[in-house]
């Protein structure tokens, strides 16, 4: 079986309070985009994980794809498999690629081996792997709250627009990102702002990570400004970075961003 896990972008990101468990309560909109990795799963005489595309550093056992397989295999009986991941979505970019890969593996294995897992059960399993993994089970626009793992459906359709994602070779760690922000209650919530015209998004729909991260990595601020120079209706950093995106009325030339990893597609 071959599946194509997709990325997401964050539309607005408010960091509300620090939690007793060390995490933060946030408010954001997760919006799926068709920027895809590729995963192939085949039956095998033993479990095997391989990868191509972007280089994946570290212990393979810590990869969310492997963790997803191990979690499901602990609970259900099914044959050994080989999982090959062709990595396209940049890592540490705020695009949720690793979480999406894990969710795709859970769904694919459940289908391949007819495991009869309900949507609620597989969503619960995904949530054990990471705060935003569960989002990729249904993979539709939602408002996300608490640690980013509690969802409310939202009607938001950007399919008439083009989304451009630009990722420079800059890694922003989650710990680094949170160290630079101060939780603050916002009187106007993100989903209310999303109902406004794009002209109001630029000055009101904020990502709380941007100020401190842009100060440390001014190149990211330059890319955001260039997205606006190219005609973006709205531009922002996604998640805790370091990918930037812009929303455009029409397809644009990516030549100005040719030194970076870029993706462009319909919203």
C-alpha cells in the first residue's frame, strides 16, 4: 500500500497559558495542505524501516513512523511489514510532517489488515504519539486547543487560493521556540478572526512565536516580507517554525525563493 501523508499550516497561533504538566495551552487553526511525503508498506518476513529523500537523523526507533507501528503492533495481531518513507516535507518546520506520517501509518495498517479500529480508537492512538497526530486522522480544518490535541470543526475553504510554503535551511527547536514567548490571554479568538476578510488578517491574525524567533533568525522575517512583496494576501510562520507561507489569489513564480525548499498548490 502506498499513501501520501500531507502537511498542515497554522492559521494564527495564540499561546494562552503554561500548563502544570509543562506544556502550554494554545489556540490555533490547523489547515491541511497537499504538500506530501510518500509511504509504502509491504508485508515482510520481519519489521523493517527504510527512508529516502530528506535525510532523517537520529535513532530510527524514535521516528514517529516506527513508534506508530510499534504502538499498533502491541495492541493488534498482524504480519510483519517493511515501511519505506520518502521524506519530502521538511522536518522541524512547523508543518507537522512527522505527525502526519505516523497517522498515515496507523490508518494504512488498519486498512491493510482489516483491524476493525473505529475512528475514535485510532484518533486516541494517534494522540498518544504527539499533540497534533490526531488532527491528521480526519485531516480537515479544525480549531485546536489545549496542547493542540483538542479540536473543534471549523468551516474554512481556501481552495480558490494558492498557498506557497517556503522553508529555509534553518531549524527551530520546540524548546527554543517556547522559551522566547510569554503566554497571554487574547480577547479576540482565532476562529473569529478567520471570519474576517484577508485585509484584516495581516494586522490581527498573529503567530505568537514570530517575534522572538524572527529576532534570532532575521532571515525568516525577510522571507515573510518577500511573500507580501510577491502579492500575498496573508503571510505567516507555521507553528513554531521555521517554514513560512503565503496565501495568494493566483499562482506565482517561485524564482525569488529558488535557494529554499518551496511548495505551491491550491488551498
